[in-house]
C-alpha cells in the first residue's frame, strides 16, 4: 500500500519534507511576541464533499487567540461561516511564543467530526512580501491538492 502524504509527514515528525519540489509540513509554526496581531485572508477553498477550515493555537494551546471579542485556546474557522478576512491577537504563555496554524476539514455527512493530519493532508508556505505568507493546504481526502484551501496570513506591523 502506498504511503500517504500525512504518513510521510508523520515519519518526518511533522516535516518539513520535500514533496514534488515543495517544502511540505503538517502545520505552519512561527515564533511570535505576546500581543502580536495577524490577519488571515481566505484566497480560495473547495467545498466538494468536505467543509474546509483552519485552526490556530499559541504555545500548544497554553496561550490564547483573541478574535471577534473572544479569547479562545484553539479556534477553528470554517469557510462556510467565517468572514473572508479574519483578524486576531496572540497572547503567549511567556514573553515569546509559537503560533501554529493548520488546515482542518469535515465531511458533509459527518459534521460532528473534525479531521486533520490524516490521508493526504499537508501544507506548504509561499513568501508574499516581508510580513506575509500564502498557505497552500491539501486536505486528507482523495489525492494531494494544495488548492483545497489557500490562505494569506499577514503580521501586523
């Protein structure tokens, strides 16, 4: 049986791995400061049999994400209900922290089950200026397709 993308990433402790010339990983992790602000713009997503989303956390859920008037440990933003542009502030558990973002999905007929990091799930990052990246995500369904969910994340300066 052929190994899945998520299987290759698991063997590499989350990556990154070289996959067809791309530096692919399970999630995007970056160092941040307490109170640092970000904005994520949804550039593209597919909703063919699955609902796309992404999850963010700070310091392995020890920090908080402040968005839409709420402080949350690891909010999930679903493309069917989230605004096109999402702003949030990161509150770290120490002076410096780690922001982690990854794609999630759920099948239309199983909306109570959130999936991540299985099948052909993975993502790669494309630099987009000094303070921004584009995150290309493949969900775990069917074949690897990094256009399943595409986000642009920018750090506030």
